[in-house]
C-alpha cells in the first residue's frame, strides 16, 4: 500500500470513492441516450462492421444496460472490484474497436455518449479525437480498478 500513498495526495479510500464516482458518472451519462434511443444506437453499432447482423440488436440492447449497472455498482460500492475491473475491460474493448475501425478506414460516429448523427454541414469529429478520449477513459478505468483492488487488499489484510 505504500506505493499507492506515494502516488496520491489524498488517502486511498477517498481516492477510491472519487475515482469510482467519476467513472460511474461517465457510464451513467453514456448509457442514458442509448437507453432512450435503442434503434439509433443499433444503427451506430452496425456502422462499425464488427459484428454479424444477428448480434447488432442484442448488443445495442444489453450494452447500455451493462453501462448503467456498472455505474450503479461503482456509486453504491456493490460488487466494486468486479465493476471496476469489468469497466476497464469494457473501455479497453471500445478503444481497440476504435483503433481497428480507424485502421480499416471506417470513420464512425463514435456513439459513446450520443446516438444523434452530426449536424449536416458540421465538420466531422476526427477518429483520432475518439481514440484519444477513449484512451484517457481507459486510463481512468484502469487506474480506478488498480486503486480499488489495492484498497480492497488493504481492507482484507486489516
């Protein structure tokens, strides 16, 4: 635990809560528009050309509910270790999907936080922005998972 104390200017338990809360807000915000507009989100999922057509609708339906559930777990502290780890894995998958899509020349509207298409005539957001943003979210999720697991080990040892 000594390393964790050196990395953060606040006590680990407070850092754990703040990081989990921040990550939860991201997940809750991300799930909201997708839950309200599942068909629009399904169209975005299909635009990645990463899933067979048969899986597009099921993924478009369960993914926002998973984001909502993970956000609620992170805020409530229920199943925290699993929720932080799964969130980091989910963000890693999103990031890799964006990298693969960019490498394949597929310029997608991310769909991470909004299912609405870009305004006609507006400059499209470059894929590098989405890749960078998702890399930052992955970093936040991975650090949060590391802090949470470290705090859980410390609590178990006490």
